[in-house]
């Protein structure tokens, strides 16, 4: 019985890691909260508000990595979130902006 729990724990751990570099649905769900808390004011709930010269996410051509850099370091009127969000949160919220852009 004890082994079973250890095994289930391992499965949960592997699932939480999302199999390496990809962003899991759980991370995206958490990123939605991050986004609503920190990003909606300028980017809007659908990523199309485009306040202060921000680009609509649906028109953005930036890659996942480039988005992470903008979010971490900021750019022009965009706030730098490197000191506010954890690296995993930045990664997840960057992926979330890609998802928003598809809508
Ligand atoms: C104070 C307003 C503001 C907030 C808050 C803000 N942004 Fe921005 N964001 C901007 C502006 C302005 C730009 C355009 C920067 C420029 O001039 O290059 C931008 C650009 C971006 C870009 C690059 C888009 C592109 O294709 O050029 C991404 C990605 C982005 N923001 C994501 C986020 C995320 C994620 C958050 C929340 C963690 C966030 N932003 C919070 C104002 C904001």
C-alpha cells in the first residue's frame, strides 16, 4: 500500500512538471490568474486593449522566448515583471498571451 502512494506521488510530480519544457494546462490556468492580476490593466481581458502602445496579442509576432524577455525586463511603457513574478510564472503567462492571441 505504501508503495502505491509513493508511485502516485511520483506520477503527480511528473505530471506537475508537464514533461519538461512545455507549459501544462494547470500552468496556463494559474497564468490566467496572474494575467488578470497584473496584465489586464494595460492589455485587457482579451489581450486587445493595447493601452500605451501595447501590441494586441493577436497581432504579436514574438516567440515564447521573446515574450518572456519582454515580461521579465519590460519595454518602453511596459512594466518589468522580473522582480514581481517567478521565472515559472513568467514562462506560463507568456504562453498564456500566445493562447489569448489565438482567440
Ligand atoms: C503598464 C501597462 C502594462 C502592463 C501592466 C503590462 N504590459 Fe505588456 N506591454 C505594455 C506595453 C506598452 C507594451 C509595448 C511595449 C513597447 O513599446 O515595445 C507591452 C508589450 C507586451 C508584450 C510584447 C507584445 C509584442 O508583440 O510586442 C507582451 C508579450 C506583454 N506585454 C505581456 C504582458 C504580460 C504577460 C503582462 C503581465 C504580467 C503585461 N504585459 C503587463 C504595457 C503593459
